[in-house]
C-alpha cells in the first residue's frame, strides 16, 4: 500500500499493511499469527502478541538498504490471519498448529509465524520435518528452552526444543542458541542442552567478540542445512523489549539482533517464528516495533534467497 496516498495509521491491520492471503493468487511467504499462551510459566499475555506486532509494523517500508532488496516485490508476502487454537487444551492446540501449518505450506509457501508463546515452535517443527527431514534450529532467546517438564507437564514454552530433539526433528550437528544469559536451575541444564546438540553464543559474547564474530560462528554452524529461525523477543535486553513474559537483564540490543539476522543471507531458511511478545508489559510499542523489524529482516533474507542473491 502506497503510504504517500493512504497514511500509515489508516486502513489494513495486516502485517506491514500487506494484502490478505485471500486477496492474492499465490503466496510465497505467509505471515500467520498464533494467539496462544497457555504454555507460559510466568507472566501471561503473549496471546495478544500477533495483533500488537501487526499494529507496530505499519512504519515498515518496501526497500531494505543494507541488503539491497525489496522484500515485498521479490516475493508475494501476504497475511494469512490468525490460527484458531484451543486455549484450554494445550495438546489439542499443538495438533491444530501442526495441521494448519501443513495446510498453509501445501502450495510451497514458507511461514513467518507470530506468537504466542514458545510452545508453538514444536508443532511448526513437526510440520517442517515431514518435508525437510532434521532441521538446523537457530534459536534466539535468553533461555535454553530445553528443560524437561514444569509441574510434570511436558509441553510448555520452556520445553519445545527438548521435545523436538527427542522426536528426532532436530539436526544435532547444526543447532545453535544465541543470546543465552541469566541464572539456571542447575549445571545439569547445560549438560542436558549439550546432549541435544546445541552450541551456544551467549549474550556476553557480543561484548567480547562483537556481532561479526557471532555471525561468523552462526554461519559456520548452520552450513547448508535447512534452517528454522525461532526468535523469542526476550533475547533482547528489557530496555529494548520490556513487553515479554520472562525478561532477563543483560540481553542483546535491537541493533545487534537485526544485524545478526541480516547475516543469514544466502542460507537455506525454511521457516521462522517470532514469539513471546506480551503487549500488556510494553511501552510506546518498543517491543512490538522490535518484533516487527525482526520480521522484516527475516522477510528480506527470504527475498534474497528467492532471487538467488546473497550479499
């Protein structure tokens, strides 16, 4: 939509004011919301994340200077709306997300999913695994999310990658966490995580080695494998993303995160999510704007991949 003719604050509530999926003939990348937060362990509210991120995306523009790409021209991006999932039955919700992912991807579209809490990554990986086999997961987060259970529950926002590893969905030679920080329950958390095959770039590594070194490690780890990018917005410091359920001090800046995502250009991205945006704790759309720009970077990398270019 031309912002010189219709003001950005007017009209569609879609991501970046893009067309709806039912308004176009085909979709290369579908943006879909999953308003679900039944898996949270602390502050709820991420069920309102999709709408908040869409509202915060109205200022996005069609040209990406650092990557020299027009992400909405090189591919047909459309907003597929929200999935309707059961907020009272977490296992039924997981099944619904997996089935709906299969449907949206049936004609070859890639998904950029906006959560919702991090539980949603598990069914999305189950869906992708059927087409791509074991996936290299690039996981941006303050937390490992490879814990076993909470209160005996196997499906929560802190367990998706533990379950994914147990189900054989992950490529253990190519998975990586970025942004990990803060206290853990015990040393065993790290041992359990290592057994699943994840390497870690800690938030502190950005202080000592800088963004370029983190990107170099990331690209070497992912290689040419099918890559799924999962961005928990709490990878950012609370100064840059206060609107989330489990904030941890000492995180990445928005600039560091966006530059790292830019470093994915030329890799084999098969899907992505942005999760844990909880607008009740946000202020002046700080978190929503950060999440919207994360989505824009991912769409730009996908556009480069579609055009066969890598910068």
